């Protein structure tokens, strides 16, 4: 009894449901509820293609669901804003609309990066399916995200090396000791 997990207990009580929609589909449904029907259909098609891939030209390999959710969360507020401004479909979105929407993102760089990549993916898919005439994100360069953030160093190790008998170690390590990142 003590070694059983909560999931086992809930399952035995008949309260465990594994048939619910994945979180990204629930999120999409919540974000698209107020969108015009054509925009909602196009987003659902995009999600289906991204998750399952497509053998129809242009062929697309399935993407990791985490990546798709990252894109979806980045671009959902933008799409809602376009709908609120009167866009009935993605065919009416211009390059200026995309630039204004991306420029208006106040989240950290990763939020802008997610929105840019998501919009590029969405419009590339719609263009490939001939559901829009022109891709307004063509040539858009995504905001760079720092991928080289140094990790914090162990202070005890630095302290030991500063007291090293080797005379070359302490001067080489001094900049690290006084300017390196500290542990949080």
C-alpha cells in the first residue's frame, strides 16, 4: 500500500483518463476560440502538419511536439491581435503586419525568437499548400538568442587553484576568480 504511486491509486479508482487531448491541442483550442474560421482552420492544418509531417509536396518531416508548442506559444498572441484588427485570414497579412507584430513583443529575446520562428513556419506551410499567395515572412531574420552563456564555476576549486604550488596557475586563474559567474 505504501509503495503504490498516486497514479496507480487514481487508476484503480477509475478516475484516470489518458484519452484527453494533448496539452498543445488544448492550448490551440483555447487560443483559437475567438479567431475567424479560416484562420482557425489554417492553424489547425499547420499543427497537424507539424506534428504528423506530410508526404504531400512540399514534404515535411514531423517536428518535436515541444518545438511546435514553443512556436505556438510565441505566435498565438500575434495571431489573436491580427484577428482583433480585422484580419479574416492569413492571406491578408502583409510584411508590415509581421514586422509591426514582432517589433511589439516585449518578452525577452526568446519570446520574440519563438514568435518569429513560429510565424515563418506557419507561412511557409501555408505557402507550400497554396493557401496564401505570398509569404510575408520571407527574408525575415530571426532574433539571435545567446547560446554561449558560461556556466558558474565551483568556488572551492578556484580557491584551491589560487593556492597552487605552480606559479603559473594563480596569475592565469586570477581573472576567473574575480570576474567569473557566481553560483546562484
